[in-house]
């Protein structure tokens, strides 16, 4: 959920005082579609759809929140200051959804790291390949 919150902040911070706006952002295993995540593999395995239904939440009820829970159409933080790390085999936050957001936001290809990992194994790669973290630190410093 941290990348979800980061997406919202990167998109909404444009109206914040300049000193409060993020200088850069790093999204790891992210998806702009919270509704898709709720209906995804991990949520299904954890029983989230059933729990929501048991609590009286219908799909239409959840859809009413999509606008408030979706990232802005464009980032307030410059797109060239956003780093993305996504797993090509991610069944929790689907890779295609991450690409859709990055394309819409104009995040440069050089800032996109797409690895052959699933959701849970993706962060472990950072111990081997430090390029995304190095790139993020450079964005913060510039």
C-alpha cells in the first residue's frame, strides 16, 4: 500500500506549499487500480472479496470510491523524477497496470525497472541490483 499512497501524493501535491512537495518518487510493485488489486490473487487468497461482500459492500459501492482512490491523470512531481520498479510476473499489482500509469504520466523509459519477479520477490532484487535506488537518490539530490 505504500506505493499506492506514493502515487496519490505524487499526483496531488501540486497544490501543496512548495516546501512540502516531494522532490522525487519511487514506486515499487505499484498499480493505479486499487479495485483491481482488491480483486487480485492476494486479496482473493486472503478472502477480501468475501469479507467485503459479507460486510454488505457490493462492487458498485466500491466503484463509487474509484475516483477518490485513483492517482491523478498527471503527476505534480516532474515525471523525470519518478522511478518505477515493477515485476513482470506480479499477480498482486499487475505489471500492465503499472505500465499504464507510467505511460499516462510520461515517466521516461530510463526510470523504469521491469524485472522478471512476482510481487513478493521483487524487493529482494534490490539487494542485488542497486540501480533503481541509485537513480532515486540522484533524483532526490538534483
